[in-house]
C-alpha cells in the first residue's frame, strides 16, 4: 500500500484491562519503564518478545528428547511477557506512541508466537497434535474477534473474565513445573497427559469466551446500526 493512501487521522482504541494481575502488573511495568536504559526502545522489546516465543516453541519441540528443555521454555515465556508487555508501556511512558504501527505489529507478533508455541507443543510428545491444533484454532478465533471488536467498537479488550495474556503465561509456566514431576493426571479411572487435559480445557474455555464476546459485540453493533 502506498503510504499516501493511509489516512492521517486515527482514533486509538480504549484499552480495557481488568485481569486478576492487572494492578500489580501495571505497577511493575511502570517501575521497569522508568528504569529501562535509553538505548532500549519499544521495537527492541517487541523483538525480544517474538524471539522468546519462537525459542519457547523450539524448547517444547526438543523437550521430547530432553525434558529439561521445559525449564528453558518457562524462561522464554517470562521473557516474552517482558517484551510483549513492556514495549507499549515504555512507548507510553516516553510519549513515543505509534498507535497504528504498535497495534498492527504487536498483533502480528502475537499470531506468529502462538503458532510457534503450539507447533512446538504438538511435536513435544506432551500434547497430542489434534489438541494443540484445537487450542490454536480457539486462540485464533478469540484473537480475530478481539481485533474486529477493536476496529468496530474502538475498545481493545485485553482481558476476558479476569484472564489475560499474563495469566495464561503464568498458568503455562505452572503447568511446566508440574509437568516435570507429574506428566500424567488420573481422571475417571484413566491416565491422561497433563497438557492434553490442560489444552482441551483451554480450547473449550477460549471457544466459549469467543461465543460470548461475539454475541455481546454483535448485539452492541446491531443496536448502534439498526435497520
């Protein structure tokens, strides 16, 4: 697209973040932004988040050979949180926001990162590929709905039902710790992979969130633009 075709006016979306860890996370990010060296900018942090997620996916993939790589994936998830969460905070703290560029690149990086992470899990031996695919598709449905709602309603819903990206990362890290010691769970008289159970619950939960959000936003838009 020719740069001259891009409209000069833009209305940034209202950010809605009401997750369980929203307040301590906000305070931590503000503290980090104030102490980030000047030679580090938001683009560097976005790149860190992407590389960390790609490495997390690789770590899961090779964990089929050596389970100790699961520890590396946990470190990478923490680094992904740092890069993905601090980049926007740093830009706002320094008053160097680029709302269109930042929104586009952040969501592009998130989509690539999710693909890398779940591809790694699919070949790790700790999650069956169909469940990893179902989890990825559920994530993409929720991801797509959030982007469409941001464009049409000018509201960027970061968290849903008190859960956001930070809580999901934390749950996955906790799952990694449990996985090292107990890779199987016993339910209804059978033994199942821990990550299969978690992945299936996650896929169902995100699909239900997608249905709820899609219904609420469709009704809101219909009320604004009735026939």
